[in-house]
């Protein structure tokens, strides 16, 4: 009776602060769960998407996957307008995708991954997490590629990752082992589908047939240079140019960092290119798929807490 009376007098901010402190600072998820559940029961209209997402996360971190799944789904069942940023329902989708991937329910994993860009896309740009920046696009593409691989749709697995994987190692701001894992996975999938010799031959043909189309726009009293530079490999268009435009002083001028030679060199400096051309001593794609399952697929869990805590 005393405990019930005490919580009846608790304010939402008191319960919130206690739950947050145990979750973020002390990493005591059972205690955090206790306060989030009290908050959810006594003040159901206070940030319900956030609270249900946090309850699910506490269960997940405590190893109760089934209950975590139910609360993530409850988070998604709430009115979209109750999530002012849209980020917590996005986070729930990533978490559900992770759960289903680890169960080898690859179709469901793919569905909830796609929801993060469609039905449950963040409402504000600042909290779009995986939707901005090269590293975010690369991580998302890798996650989606793995789902297709699990569904034995290996051509789709390749086409998801091919547009973003060919970058020099020093240009990628990810853990080096993680980027290496992504690269090895992609290369071995390509070799599995096309064969070593054919993959090498087709990639060399693609480089020899690179398309380079510069454009000059002088409609705004200054001359802006842009270029469309790409190859086609594994039935996929791969852009070599970074996009965007820059000012030049006259038509015909090509900034060095937008030149054909520079763009092709950057592509050829990528580990993926060199592994396909040299393809020596690489583990199999299946090894990486098994690694992801055994280790909770760290790629899937790396950004689950975007804009939450």
C-alpha cells in the first residue's frame, strides 16, 4: 500500500528522470524498466511512443526478446502524431528488423527496414539517422543486402550494396573492421554469383567503359560545374562522382577533384575493387552471414538508439 501511494504521488518528471538515469547512466535496465512501466501506467498520455520504445529496449537488453517485440509493435500501433519527431517509431522498426533477422525471418526483417524510409520515416530531418550521409547510406544498404541474401535473392543483395561500397578505405568514417566486413561480404557475394574470373573481367570492362558527362550551368551569372560519371557493373549503375556542383571561371574548366582520372582512381583505390581484381584469401559470404547471426548482427543494432535515450 505504501509503495502504491508513493508512486501515486510521483510526478511524470520524477519517474522519467529515474528511468532515464538507470537506463543511460547506470545501465541497470531492470530498474529502468520498473520506472518506465510506472510512467506508462500512471501517465499513459505522456510521450507514449517514446515510453513504449524504451520499455521494449529494456526488455531487449535484459534478454526478453518476445516481450520486447510486443512493446515495439505497440509503439508502432500508436498514432503517428504522438511521436513529435517520428524517431521513436523509426527506432522501433530498426529493432524489429534486427529481431526478425536474428530469427532468420528475412522477409519480415526487410519489411520493417523498409518502413524506416516509408511508413515510419522520421518526421524531422535532424533525427533521420540512417537517412543522411555516406556512412549512414552504406550501413543501411548493407543491412538491406543481408536481408536479400538471407532470402536467396543474391542479385538484389549485390545491387543494394554496389552503388555505395566502392570507396577508398581512408574516406570511410566507420570502424575499419566493420567496413572490411561489409567489403568482404559484398565481394564474396559477387564472386558467388558471377564467378571469380567473370567478376574480374566484367569489372575491368566497366572501368574501361566509364561514362563521363560534364555540365556547365551559367543561368545565375556564375558558371557552375557538375558531372555525371558512372559505370555499370553487376547490372547496377554505380556513380563515381560525389554529386553536387562547384563554381568555375569558364566553360571547359574541370576541377581536379571532379576530373575523370581522379574519380576513376578513387574507385580503383577501394578495397572492393582490389579484392575483385585480386580476390585472394577471402572468407566466404556465408561466414559473414553466420557471424552476423551469432553476434546479434552488430550492424543492425548500431543505430537503434538514434534520437532516444
